[in-house]
């Protein structure tokens, strides 16, 4: 499998190196344990002769030439943690040139993988239009606003689409690399996971901070504050809208546009977040915690935790030990 890792100035150091380490580990283990196949032919390429990481390290890159014909192209993230930092980065000449090159490679049949901020380059190229995708959860509201034709689900860690795969935030680079290794050999991917003490995660949901997402919109931020004060009560869209001096329709529309979910779903996210906090720092039983976050019984809360986080009460409490 011929893989090109397309490095740009300001690339997120860990994202780049963790992907390179995963593929190089896979190649080494393949040669030692699996008779030399499958092998990953890895090239770090750049649209500029010199590439420096976000931490100022120089990355040795090969130029993009017509003879470079990858099966897969991996786009590591730029280190831009806010819309204000990301917007000018997306307009840089080297980034626009990289986007143009991605389109040329896909036209020749290459598959594209990107994680975290790297997914923005795929969206800029139009490769994700009408496709399901994920991205870094922390910039999901901005992504949703900028690319309304992408079916975004930031709760997922990995989302394949017809031209490749997108992955979630930061260490999602490792999940992306392991996913790609698994496409070549599930057995090899399992071995690499053991060597690196890493597993593919199915969800970003346990890592999402609802308050961070609410900062993207004044109405959503007010709704979040109101919700936290009313977690023990049954949710009423009409009551929330009246308290916020808006209409139920407007609140529904803004939640969908910013968060990609209904007001009730976000309200439940806050309940889950508070329940997790109580499970970790208190000795209360599940019935008491359920009452604290507005559920009639512990069974309902157990089901919600399992659905949203993929973990049960014992697993959440075990995280402290």
C-alpha cells in the first residue's frame, strides 16, 4: 500500500508523528511476524521544499511530483485550535495548493484520510459534500456553519465515506492509522495496537465538553446555563424558550445549526456530563445520582450512559483507579 502523508507548515507535531510511528511499526511487525506482507510504502511529501511543524521542527519532505501515485493520502492536522486561527490558515497559498493536489489525487483514484483539523481541508475541497464525516469535536460548530452540505457527526471517532475516511480530534490520528492498517490486515492492526498500547475508539462522545460547544453561540450559551439550573426538572422546550425570551422554533433551529442536535438531546448531554461527575467524585448510589440529574430511576440513567458513552456505571467509576 502506497501512502503519502501530506505535511504542511504548522502541522500538529503529535498528529504527524503518531501516524508515522503507527505505519512504521506496522511495516516492521509485518516483516518480522507476518512474512513481510502487507507492507506500507510511506512517503512524507510537501507542496513546499521546507516544512516546519507547529513546534518549530523541520520535517524532511519529498516534493509532490507527477510520479507520486499514492493509494492513500493522509492529511495531518494543522495546529489551529480556534476559528480565528484556522480561517487565515485555510487561505494560505500552500494550503490552497495542497487542496488542489488532493483533488488531483482523488481524480486518479487515491483515497484520502484526515483527522482533526485535517478534515477541514477535505471539506474545503468539496470532498465531503453530501457525505457523513467527523472532525475535532471542539470546532464542530464552526465546521457545521462553514460546511452545511456535510453530514457531520462529531460524536463518532471514525467515519468512512466513499473516497476515504475522517477521524476525530488530536489522537484521532492514531485511530485513523490503526483503521487503515486494519483494512490491510486485522491481525496486524491488533498486533500494532498491543505494541503501542492503543485501541481504535468508536466514539468521541466521552471527551466532548458541552460548555465548550455552547460558547459558539450566545443563545446556546444562555440555554446551557438555563439547562444546568434545571437538570432535576423534566425538560420543556416551551419553558426553556420562554425563559430565554425566544421562540421554541428559534431555539430548535439554533441548536440544530450550532450543535447538530435538538435542545432535548443537548439537555440530556448535560445530564450525562453531570452524572459522570457525580459517579467519579461522590459515593452516591445510582438511584440518588439519577434523581440529582432528573431521572425517575437508576435504570433509565444506566441505559442513557451506555448509549451515550459506551460505558456503564462500574466502568466510569473504575476510571478513577
